């Protein structure tokens, strides 16, 4: 009999591989049919998708509730901005560094948080999200963070070695898309393997998982660190696209927005990160176009409607529809 540690999740079917290839082709063609502003918006949505996948690893797959992931997004953004503005580092080199900084910060925060679960952990992370803007405004850090004024980043140009000429927005789109493909591939392999099964076991039956030899403390801390890594990379990509970071851009509302994206997209779903990112990027704009007087009321109606129609998220609704269609 094979042990659970040696079993492997099934690989992608031929239909799924073809579907992913088609989606990638469409994604590569998208910046050539959209205007620069729309390309900029989609680029931000891709960055949010990375952050939502990281948060979903923590909340959806491991069961740890975080209401402060906007803090890690801010750390990643400021790491990239400081390295580019103060130290003259090339933008592409700041992305992995921002991720590693957040990995360490998330792992260290996850260690004391092991004593907390459920709402208590949520409140601890909430405190982190609330405190981050004040930390960034601290006078002792003004030389690096720019204080309340923030840091301005120079928007990178497309490399000259490219075979076709790309605008700055188009190049940043493809640069972000590269990180999306890389991190989602790594996340998919991580979650479908032994580590992913251990994360889900800790979420569903922590006592049983510990009895079976799963180091719950280490897995929880590592999950927090990996989740922060993804969020930090997203923050760095978002900062480069926006060209500006300031403390007020990373208030607690950003953390709540990330949680909304995870729930709307679908808990414990990799594809749900894309659906949630599209929601948090475009629905506020649509709500503002519908009503200039009460855009957040319209946003709330959208949110309630999504939760009523798709209680398991967009990814869950698509799975259910696919299952019903396959039975006919």
C-alpha cells in the first residue's frame, strides 16, 4: 500500500493544457488591442492576482485568517521603491528581493502567531495592517520612505533587444505576466504535492495531522512566509506600475480588499485569484460610473449580489456549472 506522502495529484489533462495555452495566447495579445490605460489596469489586476494567490494559500488552503496582508504588500512596494530610488538598483532585480524580505517578515510574524487561531489571529494581523501606515511615516525612516510624501519611481522603458517596439505600459504588462506565470506554476506544484496536502490537513484536522507526523508549527510558519512572499512580489510589481508609493496607499482598506478578492474568487482555488483580482480592480470603477454620488453603496450591492449568487466564489460556481454540464 502506498503511503500518502508518495501519492501524487493527477497531472493536467490534455484539454486543460490546451485551455491554458489558449488563455496564455489571449493574454499575450491583450496589450495590443487595448489602450494604454486599460493595459495599466490589467497589469495591476495581474499583480493583485499574485497577492490573492498568496493570501489564498494562507487562508483557503491552510485555514489561517489574515486581515493584514496589505502590510506585506506595502513592504514589497517600499522595498522595490527604495532599492530603485535610493540605491539605483534595476527594477527587475528588486522583485525577488522584495519577495525575500516579505518571506522573512512573514515567517517571523508567523512564529509568535502560532499561539493564535481563528479570530484571535485575524485581530493580530489586523493590528499589523493598521500599524503599517504609521510605521512608514515614522520620522526615523523618512530618509528611506519619504515620510507622508512617499517615493516616486521612474517608469522603466522596454528593453532595446526586443524584436518589436513596446510602450512602457505594454512592457510592464508582459513583465508582470512573466511573474504571474512563474509564481502560479510554482504555487500549483506546491499545492498539488505533499506540502499542499499537509497544509489542507492542518486546516481540516489539525490534531489528526499532528498525530500523523505533520510538523504543524513549521508548516504554519512557512505558509505564512510563502504567502507574504507572493504578496510582497505583488506589491513590488504594483509599485513599479503605479510609479509611486505613499503610506496612505496601504491602509487597512487594502487588506480588507485582498480578503474580499479571495472570497469572491473562491477559497482554496488557484484560478479564483484571477477572478478576485478582476473584481477588486474593475468593480469599484464600474460602481463609480454607475453612481458618482454613492459608488461604495453600488460596490456593496455588487458584493452582496456575488455572495448571494455564488456563495462558493466565482471559481466554485464555475466548477459547479461544469459538473452539471458534464452530467448531461
